[in-house]
């Protein structure tokens, strides 16, 4: 519960609270909503660049941005400009990143079931790192490596560490669909097998223990287990994956990227990782989450004995995280950011499900109601990238703001976009 104004620390770095508006990147959120409509994702470029740069310098060269957290051409180019590589987990992500003009030598390819076409494409373009996940994939590589080309690999290891996070987003434990288990010796065997394939260069090892993690203990534990394999196989690189958590609501606090990097590097040194080994990472959320806010317009206020509902013009189609993980968010009224927030409401979307909740218990100014412009902060990660067209709702537009300017980087999905896959028009010429 909170009656205080929304903490500025949850908003993008350049945020300014005015009496009747909020500026991000020197741009009025009220004007953005008028110009581009709602729901609208707004990203602060300064925050994105600061986080990307911090990630690039917190570890050795070769840090990648986990593009699954938010991907479009503009973000792919931005993170590369700031010195990062881009981690892609599917052919779709790789295709977008290549179309955005990212050099293949900046691409890190992931996936626990890479499709034959995806492997072929990675080989054809010549990616920076190919993260090998399982034995079947090794077989597919063996079939393709004829001695005329080369591939720089990391071997994904499951270190057997339980990260303290939601079950669906923890990945380092033994009982996982990802990677080669360390304890069973399969990880070591994978390194040896790959080394026998002509053209395959095993550059290093990789682990990823989960997502939305708030301390270095899990990384410390994983490093304690993995360093020995790094040393005994003599590889030159170790990637600790992503996972750095962010504060979503008042009262939470997270490490900065700099603190995370320093903590992980110290743990690696303590566990005997030679200084010559490149220590890298691939954060997603920590780069994009806080840079983003979502703007919504309130359409309906409904009072029931238990509570007040505010229905907005978006919902689980633009932010499925509350439904999927029970994730908490805050909200504020854009036209009165400095006001007290005594009104408790449940913010819901417009989808045909009772579970379509965006903020279970939001605190808003007393006068917030129908027509108000409200915003949910920290929605830059895994919102747009997991957005859907449920109920035939188009995905929102995405705007980047910087130095007083706004640029549209993804336009709103139109009615035409939503029928573009229809093959059988059923005689109706407007459908197909
Ligand atoms: N590297 C690998 C191999 C990963 O699987 C992931 C995330 C990352 C890096 C980036 O993790 P991050 O730094 O963003 O925590 N949809 C969920 C999160 C799923 C994360 C999946 N893998 C959510 O909304 O919380």
C-alpha cells in the first residue's frame, strides 16, 4: 500500500515530473499519447544506452544483449552501437537482427532445439558464437561441418544451481531442458566430442541460471562448480548468461549492472578463474526493463463491494507477465505524477478473461477515472516481445524518445495487419 507519489526511481533515468505531465527524454507523455494513441510503449534512449554501455564494460568484450527481452531493428542497432553483441534464440530473432544490419560477427545463437534451417543460416552467415545445447545438435553439426568452414562455439552447461526466482524462469537446475549437465560429465564429454569435429572451435562454456535474480549468490555457486571445467578444458571464455533482476515496484531494489559485473568477476576470481579467460554475460531485462513505460487510457470504472476496477485500452496482450508469473507492477496518473495516491484500484485490460489483470492493486490519485492517462513503469522487458493478438487486438506502437524528440520505431498493428495471414477470403474481397 502506498499513498505517496510514484517513486521516480522506477522510471527511466531522464524522467521529470511536472505538475500536470511527465517528461521522458525531454518529451511530454501527454503529447505522445495524443500523437501516437494508446496503448503505447515509450522507451528512453538515454536509459537504454546507459544500461547497454554499462553491460558492455562490466565484463570482458563479447557481452550480448538478450534480444528475447525486447527486439526490433532500432534496439538491435542501439545495443550494437553501445558495444554489445546480440543474443538470438530463434531463426526469427536472427532474421530480424540481420535485417537490422547487425554484422553476423556480433550475433550469438542460442536455442534448445535449433531447427536445421537455423543451424544452416548460422553457419552460412558466420556468427560470433554458436551456443551448443545438446547431443542431437552435435550430431547435426557433425553432418554439416565438412572441413571447409568454421564455427566458434560455446558449450551450454547446466551447473545444477537453483536460482531463487519463479519456477518458469529458472534454468540452471539439473532438471532442465537446457544444456549439458555438469555433474553427470556430459558437459565435459560435449567439449571433447565437439573438438573432434573439423572446423568446430570450442571457444568456451556458457551457463544461465535463471531470470529476475537479485543477488550474486547463484552466480557464485555456479562459478564454484564450473570453473574447474573451464580450467581443465583450457577454454578461453566463460559466459554467465543473463538474469540480473530489476525493481518493478516500490520497496524492491536491484543491483546495478556495474555491481552485478563486479560481484560476478570477484566470485570468478575467488573460484580460480584465470585472468586470461574472457568472462562475458548476456543480460536482457536489466538493459530494457526500466527504460520502458506503457501508456494506457482508462475507459471504464466499475465499483463492486470488494474493490474498484479500472479498465484500460490494453491488457494481457501487451503485458502478459502478471497473468503468467503473477508479476507486480505500479501505475501512476500521467497528468498528476506528484499527487498523493490514496485510491486503491485493480487495473484490468479489455480481454475476455477475468485473469486479464495488469496491476492487481494499484494506487492512484483520488480523481483518476474515466479518460485519465495512466502509465505502468518498468514495462520495457518481456512485454512487447511476449505481446499477442489475443481477441484480435493489434500490438501497440513503440516510440523511442531522446533529447526532446520522439521517433516511432514500431507502428501500431492495423486491422489490415491483423488479416494479412488469411488465405481463404470466403468470397469477401476485404478479407484477403
Ligand atoms: N540468456 C539466456 C540463455 C536466456 O535464456 C535468457 C532469458 C537470458 C540470457 C536473458 O535473461 P534476462 O537477463 O532477461 O533475465 N519471460 C520471462 C523471462 C524469461 C527469460 C528467458 N531467458 C519474464 O518475463 O520474466
